[in-house]
């Protein structure tokens, strides 16, 4: 499971011109579910994301997490994070979980993040979405559950 985090001052996601999710200060998290991902991957990333210290304190150091600042999270399923671009010019997506499995694991991930008590908004699974993101910094970090030690 991969997650691309972007620290934001605000963000929203729309489907067919309708805003379906929006947040204020916090994180936009694009989530790619890989074949073979499990509850361990979900729990690892959920805990890592809400506790990652990427918000500045009064001394402008990365000392605060989303939990520390009561940040909000916008979670968006993004299978293209699993793109394989090693051969040719067209990305392959065979590493991504099939849609029914990916949707179930993504929903479990949303529930795991919501268990933190933070406000969580989402996009709509397998829909064409438009995101409006107000990057803060910008700070963008890639996480992969396969990197856990």
C-alpha cells in the first residue's frame, strides 16, 4: 500500500462538478492499494500518517503531527501510484489490487484513520475526480507499507 501525503491549508475533491469532500488545515492522502496488501499494511500506514511529524512548531521545525494540530484528512483512492513505468512508454498497473479488493481495503483504511478521531473526508472510489489542493510548503511525502522496519 502506498500513500502520497501533501500538507495543505485546504483541499476539496469533486465528482461531476459536485464537491464530495473537503478539509481545512491537514493532509491530502492519495492511497494506492497493491495486490497482496493486508490489514497490517492498513494499520501501519494509518498510524504512520496521523503521527508523522510534518507540521511546524513555533520554531518552524517539523515537530507536530496531524494529531497534535487536530488536522483534517482528505483520503483519495489513487491506483496510479502503483504504476510500473520500467518498460515502454505506457504505465502498467498489474501491481494494483483488483477494484473489488482495492475498494474493500481502501474502506478499511478510511475506518482505521477515522479511529484516530480526526476529521476525515474522502473522494469516491473508481470515479473520475478533480482535486483542488492548496499545498502548504509545499510538503509532499511518499510512504510505502513495504518499507516498514
